[in-house]
């Protein structure tokens, strides 16, 4: 059975000290009131080694927001999948719309990142989604299908370690949210593509998260959809109360 997951993406926020405090606070509130879903926090690289030991790994998984497309070597400023794994982190966000837009990550680059993440025992949270112009032109299905090429090159066993996250780029940090109907329609389409590429059993076991201005006030309605298995949360993951409010949508 696929898992329900709420994953926080801190992005480029929080000093090291603030990040440790937030992780401790989340650990405390979730230990006192156990979640009814898997919870993951994806932090900036600099936080990973300090945050991993302060959370109860039975309750909170830790992940990075990215990793390099090379295994090691003369790549100043890059952080490899092996380095991420060495901190005790279990997840890594790959293909986020901001990485695609600002750092020009292509299907080929993401192919390498996904393979290196898997080779180092990390679970990729692989992001796909269209920008406003593509949505307005009715090209969202075409765009999402092309972006899935980076994970559809995997064999069935490898793909079993992938979590997908649909992010309508037009709904990130804009305050706009896809309607529950729009979210369900796209998640069902993505699941149909997984079934087509592998089989129905693989599709039924794949967690597909929604990422796009999900907050405590709309999480329950979004997560009630049969093909929405949780959320990849940006801004609302930076406050323990807001993040817990979203996690509690599964209660």
C-alpha cells in the first residue's frame, strides 16, 4: 500500500540555529501527538548533519533539497548524494520547479541525479509540473509526461523508491492553489502514466504528493482526493503549528 506523506521543503530559509530549533519543536509536537502519515523535513545542506540527530527517525524523516549530478571530484560548491546520505538523511528533492527554472536542470541532468540518489540509498521526491502559460495553453499533460522521462528510465524495482510530487508552478508562493478537482485530475493522469509505463500495481503503490500553496485551511480538502497522497509543503513548513496543521489533515 502506498504511503501518505507530508514533506516540508524549507528552501533557502532558516539559519543553522533556527533550523535546529524548528526541528526540535516539530519533534516535540509530533512525539506528543503522533502523526497519521509519514513526515519528512527537507532542509538546506548546512542543516542536515545537525538536524538528523535531533529528530526521532521513527516519526520524522530528513531529506536534502537537492544533490549533485556527479559522484565526486572537482565541482566546487556541489554536494554529492553520498555526502547527503552520510548525514543520515533518507530523502532528496529532485527536479523542483525552482531548480529547473533558475539553474536550468534538464532531463539529462536529472537522470544523473536520480541514479546517484538511488545508488546511495536515498529516496527521491521527484517534482513535475507546468507553469501558468503551459496551463493556459492546455499543455499541462504534455509537459508533465516529458518531465517524467527522468524517472521512467528506471526499472520497476528502482522506480519503487520514487515519490512523485506534482507542483503546478503557477500555484507556488502565489497564494493561488489548484482546486481539489484540478489536483485530482492531474494526479490521476500521472498515476495512469505510471501504470502505462510499469503496471497498475506499481501505480497503486506510488505516492503522489501535491505541492502548490497547500496550507492548514485547504489540506483536508486536497488530501481527500483518492489520488492525492499528501503534500510537498513550502512556506507553511517553516512554522511548526502550520506544518502540524497540514499533517493533522490525515487524522
